[in-house]
C-alpha cells in the first residue's frame, strides 16, 4: 500500500453517472488509454484501458485523484476492493465527520479482545460507532485460518481496517460504493491453490503441448499426500511460454488465480499479455 494517500473532498451530490454525455465518455476513454500505457499504475491497469476507465469513473464519483484511486483499488481474485487505508482517508476527508478514531476492549489473546471505530457527525454533533470486531468473531468467521492471513502477523492493523470498514458500511456506505476492502476480500476468499479445476487445467495443457495424455488424478494425489500446491509459479510461467495457440494460452491464463503471491500473479499477467500479443501478430 502506498505510504501517502491523497483524497479530495467528497462532493455532496454524487452524479448518477460520471460520464453521461457522449463527449465526456470519449474524453474519459482517451484519458484511460493514457493511464493504461503508464508503468506508474498498478499491473491490473497496465495495458487495460477498460479497467482504467472504470477506475476513473469511481474516482470522479468520490472526488478522488485517479492515480490514487488506481493505487488503492485492488483486484482480489477478480473482485475489486479498496485498501483499508484509502477507505479511512476518504472517510476522514469527506467533510461530514470528524477524523475516525478507535477504541479497544479485552486483553490480547482472549476471545473478547477487539476494536471498534467511531467518529462524530458534524451536522448533528452525534457520535457514531461501528460494530465491535473481536477475536471471537475472527475465529468464528475463519479469517485467521485463510492462507497467508495477516491476522496471524499484524492483528492490530487488521482490527483497525476491519473496524473502519464496518463503520463506513453502517453509517456512510456511499463512500465505499458498495465495495469491500481488499483485506475483507482476502479474509473471505481462500487463496489456497488447489482443487480439481486447477489440476485439470495443468493436465489438459500438458497433454496439448506434449501430445501425451496425463492422469488428471496424479497432481491431485501428489498434493493430497504432500500438501504441496499442484499449481506453481514456475509451472504456470512455463505453460504460458510454451503455449503456441490462443486456446492453450487461455488454459494457462486460467491457472494464474491459483498463485497466492500477488507479485507473482502480476508477473504472470504481464507474461500472458506479452505472449498473447506475439500469438496474435
């Protein structure tokens, strides 16, 4: 996440659509194309003018800088979500509330250890509070059990982000525009690379490349016995490089979400797009 977040003041009357007139849409489309050609935007937006256009639309709706929006709007397994830091910054600068604060209860390591967010509504001087987020809730929802969960390493920060999201969702949902935070998406989506679909994709791709049939159950059996993920970064990269038709490349692309490391997924996305350009020349 970026260390600094620049957010403009939230407009009081949000437009129904950011690019209603045709000339505005065409201008935004050209602007999106420029952003998509920049290496300063995140990987999900590079060479993807459509994603950039959507990000521009959302930036205009909440009155935020487009680049900051792109840097804080993450795509987690195909679903967009705000960074917790960006959501807090947007809430603080919308002008309707005082700065968001947090209060704690319980003792660390106990089920009732938790946090909630609160602020004061400027128009009424009324204190607004979000729901409590406790370790009992974390355990019950299985958030800490997800692969790569940050609840195990930085629980205080995760409490802050989750409590902030609850406050925004209950008192100012228009700020989040119906989206969850990226931290919430990671909590509810198990990113363990496994399952029949992933192993079948590998088997089908290997069979297509080598011309030799493979046993679909082999990779799954190895994974069950050893706990080693059947889909690896090296395997997917090799599949991308060896794909000599768009159809084979589609199969390789479908394996990318099974990679848990975000940096490796981004590298695979770049390699897949580059390979596709080569195949379509």
